[in-house]
């Protein structure tokens, strides 16, 4: 009788273990998919950030160019008006 109870308990344990393993595999697959989505979104944010830094650099360079051009043109106007 004890051997039969042990076999039944072992069968129940193995069935529960199989169920646990399959649920853990499903959970791991779901977590992997979600981590891949997060990684993709982080890459997208990183690319957007680098584009914004590039735009800021271009605007800064254009601002410096405008200020430099204004200074040069102002000096030309001053030289022309000084000789008159």
C-alpha cells in the first residue's frame, strides 16, 4: 500500500513539476520578447538624442557663422565710411 501511495505521489509531483516548467518557459519567452522591445525603444531614444545633439551643433555653428559674418561686414562698412 505504501509503495502505491509513493507512486501516486510521485506521479502527482511529476505532473506539477511539468506544469511548473512549462509555465516558467512561457514566462521566460514573454520576458525575452518584452526585453527585446525595451532594447529597441532604448535604441530609438538614443538615435533621437544623437539627432537632437547634431541639430544643436548645427544651429550653434550657424549662429557663430552669422555673428562672424556680421562682424566682418560691419568692419567693411566702418572702413568704407572712415575713408569718406
